[in-house]
C-alpha cells in the first residue's frame, strides 16, 4: 500500500514532465543564448570602461554634378578687343589676370602674334609702374612735411654725422640730469667671468657720468633678486629714488654705447617723456615723420587739399 501510493505520483509527475518538454520549442542547430552570459559580456562597454564611443556614421550625400567650365580668359585670351587706354585704366587685378593669361598662351604657343601681345602688355605694365613711381615721388616732394624724413634722419654723410652728434649730446645730457635721483643695481655673483668684464665697462661709465652703481650679490641677497625678478647675471637695473618703478638696462655683457642708449630710453620712459609707441624717438625727432603718434595731431592729409580732382584719375594725353 505504501509502495503503490509512492509510485503512482512519480509516474504522474514523469508524464507531466514529458508533456511539458514536448510542448517546449526545441532549438535546432544552435543552442539558446544565455541571458546571464550575454549581460556580463555586453555590459563592460562604454566610457567608464575606457572605451571610446563608436564614431557616428555620416550618411553619404550625393553631390550635385556640375560641369567644370574653364575660364575663357585663361584659354582664349587676346588683346584684339582691348585698346591701349582700356588697358591703361584697367583694374590691377584684371590686368594681372590678363597678363598671366597672355604669358601662358605665349609659352604654350610661341607664335609671333602671341609673343607680340605679351610683350605689349608687359610694356604697358612697366610704364604704369613707372608712372606710379614718378607720381609717388612728386607727392612725397610736395608734402615733404609728412612723408620725407630727411630733415630728421638724413642719409648724406654730413647729415649723418650731424644726426649722430645730436643723438649723443641728447643721450649724455639726459643721463647727467638723472644721476641725482636715479641709480643702477648691478646683479652679480662670485666666480662670474662675465660680471667682471661688465664691471670694467661700468667703471668707465661711472667716471664719465658720476652715477651710483650698487653691486648686488645674488647668492648673498637672494631676496633682492627675487623682488626684481632677476634670474640672469650680470644684469643692470635702473631704479628711481621717489618711485618703486624699475626697468632692466642690460642683461649679459653690454658695451658702453649700448648702456648709454638703453639708459637714456629708460629714463625718459620712467619720467613720462615718452610712451610705448615713441619709446625710441629722440627729443629732436618729436613731431616729425619718425614720431608715430604725431600724425594724430595734424589735419587729415587727404582732405587738406579740397575735393579730389577726378581729371587726375584719367590718363595724361
């Protein structure tokens, strides 16, 4: 009794299990994908796993087909339809394009006619350039107060000698005037051969102008070098008594003329006599063509002669 009742449920369960398996679809040829394995395999992707995203695929667009047409000027260029006056008054861009086309045509087909046309337009270009040069010289001569620098920077030998003499006198006078409230800091270090050579040059400077030059040992006084942001030796630094402003004069070994010129420019800049735009302009050059900002104080040059004469734009007979 115990045995039968135990066997019958087992048979019934086996029959039910078989029916369930028969009702379940069977994968033929391939095994069913595992959801758990797919999750662990496909989840480790993306930015957090140091994987760049896939680049976006751009759809290929069909470009409209356009027929390439060569410029007629580059292939069939000729001077047959142009007069000399037309070529003379032609815009430079159009003239250059025409000249290039004629040159290429003459090189490709070196016939007598092609070479004659190219040499003709080249001669017009030469004459046009000569006309511009002459007109420029005329305007420069007529308005020498604006465009001629010979009065402040002559190129002739006597004028150059006089210019250098004026510059040296202005430099020396400015340096002597500033020795009362200016001084030089000379940053050096022990065992610096360049510093020794610069010290010898500074000895001539002191004898000539009577300036105060204070040597500063960068190893013993590092705070002072740090204050003025000095990292190279030897270095000359200009300081002023009543101001905290300073300006480097020379780094490395500088000659006496270099020290004088740089010191002159620095003194004038710290006193407010010059600006950044006129930093190298001498006093005797102020208001001239070598003074950049002086043009802002004069009348507009192209409006000072009244309205433009349109007849001057036409070719001369």
